[in-house]
């Protein structure tokens, strides 16, 4: 009754030594035990030596002294330390979270052992040094033992669902997966087989197509329902308790393949969801959502357009299908029923009452070409001549670099010099430098940079009486400025452009986000073009290139004076340029005052870029947010003053910095949503093309070509080997997309877009957390 062969004492429950769980429960007064479950019998006893393991005399046929049963094979044992007579009866069986040990022959059933005790027993057993040593040697050579314990490894390995989605995410082919798990014989049969993984992908694709209501447009683009996509993301992220959510619609066109005739491109439109940030959110909450927004794998595919992102493609494929859904979400929001958001609006339409409602707001992330395509206005091809997406500035005004204006104080206007600086978002020192530059006695005052149709106002502004009034106001910033005083100011243009389609949605152009990364790239390009023009001979260009080489800057200026620098810098090159720029200015600019002004401008630019690109809310203070619009406009004024060439000041982002658009949008997002502009840049969207987009296209191209070939063979077999001109094919999604006979190129693009979208959807939703 003490042992059943597994090394654990099984004394009867009536005994005062044990209660059936293998640990001794004798009273502390006993000489056998001290209450810790380990036998402390005197050494004179033949049963124990004090280490808790049975040391029965060798005359017994049950034990040899190591605590394991060594019964003769004739009595029901096979000699491997495990009793086979009652082997299956001694296995624990789980019933309602309790462990019942089947009673042995002729014994009363014991009480159920709690699961926590069984867990402690397993942990203690597996930590035993002798068991560790035995398993480390036996598992390598004992095939039978390894096969018996193989089930333990299953929870540690990817299951079928994780394997099916993880392969796509990690860009591993099924052939590579099979080779990895057959390198060593011991690992064979442990991972899910390739057949199950492929079957799971097919089932997941069908499920996603049904849940997301995937459709095909007339032009061959494939997209999912916006409402269903937002509902599914909310369910996967567990955002049911939020009152308001920000849904960002991200679009970017990428080049998939290069060829001499034409390059393959597609436009991927993705979604990302971010809750409002409030003061009650913890630091961990902020870090979790900020990390998810920066991760390209957290973006969820909404639509694949097998073409570039021009206004026609976005109008026919995006606005035509998503306009109503955007309007529905803005008005109705997301309805939560029984803790789930998926198809909640349908349950509400059926008369059921939702448990909660989440308000939705939209932001649009894209590069400049994408914004022009979304809004169908702006850019050089705008029919009204308004190039900017945020204001009504004319293209001709930008080309002439009309950055300043002559401001006249009204008769009933009570404004001080400090108030005027706040009105135009300029520091007093920048406002003073601007007026000193315009009103210098031995200069023309740069009238070509002023947006004024009446040159008489410019002349009055430079008059002695007006200059005395300005100097008095500068000395007394809290005194009212006399009426009629004309002051040189940097033009401030609010974000006020209106669009018909945005008016229907009750949205403004403020929701179309500037990319801080592209701003950094374009401003750096402006500076490098100025350097190239400043080095007016071959010797200076050579010295600049040598300086780049010494400082390990990966930029090279062409020594051909007629060939202007046209390469687009990347982020690393921009950082390297800003670090070496003071040395270049010292080399090319002999004027000491301009050198100091350049150094001041470079420091301001670095500070501005740091705040604009910061993606952590905790790294920005309210004082930084309040001062940023003044810093941006002050730096833009210095840059215009230092470069001074209108042809080099044509950057759209320089116009946005000069007019105050960037600072206004940064403050708007921070105050309304609690998010910073750097969290909404395009870096993760462009990184997604490299990690997933191009691989998905290559896989889809192979699958699509195989699909077209198999359909041709089936049709040829059905028609006795001949295909007539009547035979036609449509997209495999079964919708009324482009047909093969009508437009073969559009049909091929549609097939590839179909498989590309399914491939990206498989990667998107399991990885959304």
C-alpha cells in the first residue's frame, strides 16, 4: 500500500502519514516526519535514509533503493521503472477542473486532487536534477521515450493557424518551412504539415472574403468593405470601451517591377486605428498604441488598385465605392452588441439595441501626389491655378516667391507690437529683422518678394515718418500701434480651402496630413541645390565633394555646372547633410554675419525636425507645441533671406512652412486628438511595400498565371482542344470585373490584384495586434 511503482508514496488515506497526494502529512511530533512532506526516519530504518525516497531492503522484490519500483516481470512489471499492470488506471483524468485518480483493485477511491497541486507536483518533478540529467541524455538516443513525450512539444510550436499566417508574415515559402523541420530527424512530425497549412490558408481566405465583403471594381481593383474592416479591427484590438476612434486611411503607390517598356505599379490603401489620447491614459497605454502605429505589420489592407494613384483611379475605385461608407461611419459610428462590433449596424437595423456606440473620425495619410489625387484639385495641373491643397494660393504667386506683405493698421484696430507678432506667428526679433531688412537705407528693400499690387504702399512703408513709428512700437511693444502705420510682415495664410466632396462629408482639408518625413527630404533638397549653385566653379565643387567624402556623407555633386542636383535624398543623407552643412557654409560663404545666420538656421531646423518627427507623446511638452508655429515661420524667413533665389524656393513644403500650414496642423492634431504629427508620417507605409507589398505581388503573379493557365486547359479540354473567340474569362472572385476579351491587360491586372489583396489580408488581420 506504500507504492505503486511510480516513486510516489500512496499510503492509504486512513493512515496518519499520508493523504494520498504523495506527500507525507504526519504530525510534527512524529519521529518520521517534520511536516514538510519529506521522510526523516532514523537511519536505522530499512525504509528511508532521510531523503524522502524509499530505501527498502534489497530482499524486497519491489525496490532496489532508488525510489522506483523494480518488481519482477512475472508480477506485472516490465523492468523499466514503470508499472504496466495498472499503468492506464493510474493516469490522471480531468473532470470539471479536478483530477481524479482511478482507484486500484480492492481500494476505495481517493478524493479529487486539485489542479494546482498537480501543477506543483509536475513542476517539482521536472526540476529535479536527476530527472533533468536523465532526460537530457535519454531524449537524444531513446526513440521510444521521445515518441511518448512528443505531445509535450506541441504547445511550444506554431499551430496550424499561427503557421499559416506566420509564413506569409515572415516571407517563408512552404518548401523552406518543410526543409527547416526535416534538417534533424528528431524534429520530424512535430510541426504542422504543409498540407494543413495550405488548407488553413484557403479556409481563412474564404472567411475573410465573407466577413469583409470583398468586392471587385470595374477597373479591376479589389477592396473590402470599410465598415466591416473597421468593425473587425475593433474586435481584434479590443477597443470596444473607447468613446471615439481615429481611423486613418493611408494610400501610397509603389513600383513593383522595373522594365524598359513600362514599370508595374499598384496603389495599396490601408487602415490604421488610433484612440483619442487623454490625460487619463497611462504611459503603457501610450506606448502600446504608438508602437502599433509605427509598425508596418499593424496596417490593414483595405484596397489594391493595380495602377498608379492619380485622380481618375481614385475617383473610379475609391470615392465611388467608399463615399457612402465614410458618410455612414461619420454619422452613425460603430455599434457594439454583446461585446462585438462585427455586423453591429445590421443588428441595430434589425431592431436590437446596442450596448454602446463609438464615434469615428477620419484622417487621410498620403504623399503630395496622393493628396492631389484624392481631392482632384491642386498641383501644377489645377485648372484654377491653386496649387496648394490647404489654401487658395495661386501658383504664379509661389513662382514669384511673394512671401511677404505690407500690413496697414486699421483706424479702429487696437493692436500692439506684441499682439501683431502673435497674429502673424513671428517672434519679435524676426519681425524686427524683417523690417530692418526692408527699410535698410542703401537697399531696394526686396520689393520682388512682397505680395502687393500697389507699389505706393511699399514706398510709404519705407518713408522716414513710418519708420519712426515702427521704431517707437518696437521699443514699446505693449503700446498701441498708430492707425495707418504700414509694417512689413510675413504672410500668414490659414488652412481654408474647401472641396465639394469634403463638404458632403462635413470634413475639411485640415484632415489631410502633412508627412514630416517628406518635409525633411524636400527642405534638404532645397539646401543642397543652393550649395550646388553657390559653388560657382569646378574647384569649389571638388572641395565640397572632398568634404562630403571626409565626413562620410553619401552625396556627390556633379561638376557639370549645367546639370543641377536632381537626386532625391533619403533620411540618412539628410541627417548627414545637416551635420556637415556648417563646414560647407564656412567654405562657400565668406561673410561672417551670414555664416552666423546659417548656423542659427541650421540649429532651428534640427529642433523643428525633432519635434515634427517625434512619435512619442511624452517627449513633447505643451510649451514645445505652443512655440512650434513661431519656430517654423522664423526658420522659413531665415532660409528665404539666406537663399534669396526665387527658382530655388519653389518647394511646396517651404510654402507650407512659410504660410503657417504645418504649425497649424501640428497644433490642431495635438489639441484635438492628443497625437503628434510625427506619428502620422509615411515611413511605416513605405516600409510596408518593402516588407510585404512586393512579395505579395510576386506570389500573386505566380498564382495568377497558374490560375489563368489552368482555366485555359479546362476550357480546351471541354471543347476538344480548341478555344473559339467566344470563350472568355473573368476575375476569380466571381464578380463582374474586367473580362479577358474586353481588355486583356486590365484583366491580367485584376487577377493579380485579386490574389495580392487576399495575400495581404491574410497578413493583415492575424497580425493586427
